[in-house]
C-alpha cells in the first residue's frame, strides 16, 4: 500500500512538472513574440515621455511568464530603446506601457480595460478567443498545434500604431 501511494504521488508530481514545463515553454515563445512585435511596430513619438524613454512591456494579471519575459528582452534594444517590464493590476497604471499583455485569467474585465486605454497608443496583446472582438490588437491562438497570432489592423490604426507589412503577413488577418 505504501509503495502504491508513493508511486501515485511521484507520478502526480511528474505530470504536474510536465504541465508546468509545457506552460513555461508556451510563455517563453510568447515572450519572444512580444519582443519581435516591438521590432515591427512603430509608435507615435507622443507615446514616449522623452526620446530616451524605454519601451514598456506590461503584464495585466498574474504573470504567466515567470522570468522568461525579462530574460528575453535583457540587453535588447529596438529603435535605440531599451525595455522595461512591469506588472500592472489596473488599466489606470498603463501609462508608460507600449505593449500590454492581458493574461487570459483577466478575460472578464478585458473589455473594460481595453475601453479605458483606448487611444493611448498601446499595442494590446491577449490570449482569449474574444480578445479581438473586445477591441484588442493582437491575439495569440493555437492553430494546428502551433502558436499563431491574429491581428486587427483596424484596431492598430485606431491606436495610431504602424504595423509592418511583414508582421501583418505573418499573422492571421482578423475575420469580420
């Protein structure tokens, strides 16, 4: 009986470790996507407090990245701008955010958050099925067991963001 219980506990631990490794891998990939989105998006000059202001990547909700996001952008620059990573809990804290990743667990309030930051020139990125229809710019999704993204080019224009045609061609166009 003790051996059986020990095997069950060990097996459960291995299953959980595998699930956590898969989640970490997913968010390592998403972190790399966020870095690359920054390379292919142009913000208006008014989105920055000064010419040397860093590019802010903010996470709204419980941070699923662990240290992957910080590690991905450490030492990197885009258009001469370094990165700063911040966790926020409310839309009103979004000043200085240029990319805002809204965690899937924030689904219930994502529409209100997106409405509150509308016009702030923030590239909003989410992972829920209704993210684009709620007003978000880029949505991560799984397609054929691969992480893909969908872009609402019209939402980007409303936010005064210029998305490179290269990035637009890599993403799935928003379906109306």
